[in-house]
């Protein structure tokens, strides 16, 4: 069983094909292992809209019960609502979702009480070991039901001043994911005109993949923004914990620019605080943090690292280029919904369109993340280190190379034989030149 489980336990969560890799038997074992690992009498359990989620979550609940625990069933919720429940109820929690992956996948995101993260180095390896050793009888789950969404919606709105809001027109693409359920509850009392796209919960994703970091999946939202004359567009991923923006001209907004915008907003409410950003964010982000009186704190990529540093430093906010936004007052958990509300508040207070508001942050030219399949990741990184030996090097997460007018980070994927390149320069011409040059080094020995 251990070998089978090895394929689905990733760096930050559990993910695999249903039913070949992740099925009811596996879910039952993981449920028992999770209850044994936490030792908590109660576990909160949520699920997304995937067709396999009800069966898997029921089996997981049976495993928790077989191990002596009780389950607080939250029903269909977003991942950030599950984290909120973990904090509010002070219980460990499990969310059945495969986030932005295709329909045939499912998975689990796990946390301790107070939404404290569990990753490969902070418990997932132990849970895998326990699950592999477990023989779990089929057990009727011991459940109580708790509707968290009204409390969650009020909590999200507590981050903004409703009186400061203008009646903006907002296109929102839920991607047939959980935002289709949570957006109406959060936005209901607010003075926005919503143009909804794909709010019907449908785990087959009939319109487009629920992965807004891919430009092709923003096309419907961009068309809607132009067609309806919207002030902006907002796209959520499948479990609605990530959020991406499109401005009123239909131009996609990078996670780095959104991080800078939200950081400025948060620092106005919390002067002088620390703000976390990961090492593939634009140079713009630490600059904006300093300009607004905050202290920039740089971390590795990944939620478990960011939440740990946030706990250690007391930082008020953290942002990732990938569209995850973390809030100290949200149990240090990420919430695309809270970030979206803060963007809408900032735009309401501004006297300019979003494109103009963001212009102050468009200081550099970025390549975006480019993946290269290589047979020997470490050898490729060593080639890069040798080629750019005259630059400043940082080995915090892969290799970061920094010059005065450009920089790049190249780091290995946790799950595939890929190297991920992010590069930024002061001009578009220099960015293109260095992007092609670095990719040639990476792929030269592939």
C-alpha cells in the first residue's frame, strides 16, 4: 500500500486520479491516519463539487470514526471557508478537492486546528506512513453538520469598509467551481453589480478548466468585461482559494501586481507591519511594501512556508505570484475572496480605472513561469550557476540569480521532471534576450 500512496502524496497536499489512485479504500485509510495523527476528538470535513467528492468524503469520515473521532460535516465549501472553519471551531480539517486539476482528479488539503498547515515536512509523510500501515474496517461515519458559510461571508466582509464601496460592475468567473456558491453569499449585501460566469457547480468543468493562471482560461472573462463594460473581472480556481484579476481593458493582471495592490491596502489599515512575498514575485512587490512603510519578508514558494514565516514574524499579509493571498487575521490562511474584496475597496477609493491604478506597479517586464522538461534537474541548475557565476546567487528555493537590471529564479517541480523559470528585467527587450539565453542553458543538456 505504501508504494501506491507514494504517487498521490505531494509536497503540500494529496492528489490523484479517481478511482485508480485515490478511491474510497484509500480515503478511508487516510481518514483513520489523519485522526490518529492529530489526536483530536473532532475533525472538520469539506468537499468541492467534483462528482467523486461525496463518495470520498464519506469514506474519509468513516475512517475518522473508525479511529475514534467525530466529523463536523461542512458540506460543499470553498477551501478558504474550510480554513476559516478550522480556525473558528479550533479543529483540524480536511478538504476534498483537486483545485484546478481536470475532472478525473481529486485530492485532499489537510490542516491542524487554527488552519495550521500540514505539508510533506510537517506531517504529510507521517500521515502517509500511518495510512499505509492501517487496516480500516468500513464504519458508518459519526457526523454532525455545521453550516459555516454565513459566518464565513461576514468574516470576509470584515476586512473592508462597506461604506467606502462604489457600485462597480464586476464580472466574476467561477469556472463551475466553489466560487459559484460562495460569491453570492459574500457579495450579497454589497453594492456591486455582478456579471456571473459559470456559477453552476459542475465538477465536469464543461466551459473551461478552473485554472485561471493559464491565459486561455481567462478568455471568457475578458470577453465579458468588454461586452458588459465592467470595471474589472475576477476569476477563481476550482476550490476558490486562488484569485486572478482582469482590468477594464481586459488585460490580465499578474499575481505580483495584485500582491502589491493588496499589500498597499493592508498596510494603510495596519501601518508599519511585515508583509511576506515569495521569491518569484516581481521586484515591484518589496518596493511597494517599503514605500508604504511596511517591512518586506521574502520566503520560499508554497503555502506551508509562508504560513510558518507569518506565524514566526507576525506579518499581516502574504502574497504569492500564483494567486494565493494570506491574511494574519484569517488564521494566517489564504483567501482569494478576502483579496478580491480588498481590491474592490481599493478601486472604490481610487478615482481612476483599475488599469491606471495598476500603472504605478508596472515597473518591470516579466517572462511569466516557463516550464522545461529536463532529465537531470540538478545538473541544469549547476549549469546555470556556472554560466552566471558573476551574479549574486541565492539557493533558498532552487537557484535565484540577480543582476542590477535583471534576475531569474529556476526551481524544480515537486511532482514532475520540470524546471520552472521566472525571469524579470527592466526592459522588454532585455527580458526577451535573457529569457531565451537562460532557456538555452537549461535545455542545453535536456
